[in-house]
């Protein structure tokens, strides 16, 4: 393109053949959004709400809101889930509705969930946004038609998730179709959705009666992007309070020390309600232009507030 649109640096990066899906620091509380095999893994139906503001202070930086529901059915042999996500970055807004189904099989001391998911996504851009700047009139670029544009995309994904009381592992491909995501009307296909692969695992370690340690990792790969990962260590006190730290690899080759160090704190406010908050301390060069990232999660699980019919949603 001839126009250099300064306000869309982050936006353009997401449209290339690279990492496109939004990321979550607290991936351990949003497994349904990564792996459809997770559906039905809790004994009770759970609502999860997430708000994420990435790179605070940077105009046009990513912002994400998510609301999901996940529940077991048919004596825990089946799990279903539904998620609605809104993501904005630059002048682009995406709204995604995902439905998830998993069939669950008892394997050894744990349960294996084999899941599928289908999603419909609406992408929209507003070329009249006043934040857009160019070295020449934006209308002179044939690749930009101007005004408001939107398009709908359909996709499917698969995943497998195995968990016991002490261990979990999962692998998934949430979006497998390589849809054309261009808005250009000149006929050339410059950008497509790419397949994202995820591998996650975690382990519960009992230190004593009041303290547990929970190391976890999420490995991420997208076509033409470096292998990336989030490595987390969570300390759980009295089954009520969580304190954790995550190292996120990535960033830039020039700095080479990773994308961020993330702090997580959480509390089981009641037997049904959990709240957690995280803050990302940016390590890459973008730290000179932003004040880190913040993410809040609120989870409410149905079921009785007392007794064995309720399962703590923090665990696997």
C-alpha cells in the first residue's frame, strides 16, 4: 500500500500470516476458548467473564471482552459450551460466537474429552476513523475503499483434553479454515486466517495441608510465527487464594528477553464465585509506548454453595 497509516501498526501486524488470535494471560481460567475438548470438565455449569486491556496508553491497542458458559451433560459423558467475544484493535472490531461440543471418555484415573467447535465471526473496519494518518490522502490508495466495511467468516476447530485430579494435558486447533480476511476490492488476496496450534499442560503439587503449587504451560504456534509459550507457576493457599507469576516468551529478536512478566492474584470469594486479576510487565520495546496490560476474570459456577455437589473451578 502507498499510504503509511501510523495509527494501524498493531492492526496491520495482525492481518499478516502471523499470530492473529487474541491472547489471555490467565489462560488457565479460559481453557474453553483454547481447547474444545475442555467442555464439560467441571462438575457444574460455569459462567466466565473476561476483560483484557493490552498495552495501556497505546492508542488503538487490543482490547477484549469475553462471556462464556460451559457445562457437563448426560452424567458427564458430554460437555457443551458457548462463548461470545468482542475484540478491538486499531480501527478493526471483531465479534465472535463459538459453540463447543465434547464427548468425554474415562481413561485410567482421568477423563479424556474429544471436542469440536464451530465459530462465526464478524470483522469490521471503519476507514473514516479520525485516528488514521497517512503521508498522502488515504483515498489515493486503491487497496482502501474508504467508509465502513464488514465481512462474516465461518470456521471450525478440534481439540483433546485429558485431566485427572493432579494433572492435565491438552492439544487443539481452534480455527482450521484459512479464510480470506482482506477488505480490499482490487482482487488480490493479501492476508488470510492461519491455523493456530496450542499445547497446554499443568500439574498440582501438594506442599502441605494449606499450600499447593501449580506449574502450567501453554505452547502456541501460528504459521510463519516463532514458537511461543506462557510458563506459569501458581501458589494456592487454603484452597481460597491464588498468587502466580507467568513468563511469556516472544517479544523481539533485538531485545531477546521475552514479551512480558505477568503477575496474577485471585480469590475464591464464595464457594461459587471466583475473581482474579493480572498485570503484564512488558519486556519488549513496546514498553516505551505503553504501561503494560491488565486482565480481569470473574467466574460463577452453578450448584449448591455447600457440600460435595460443588467442585472448585480453579482445579482441572
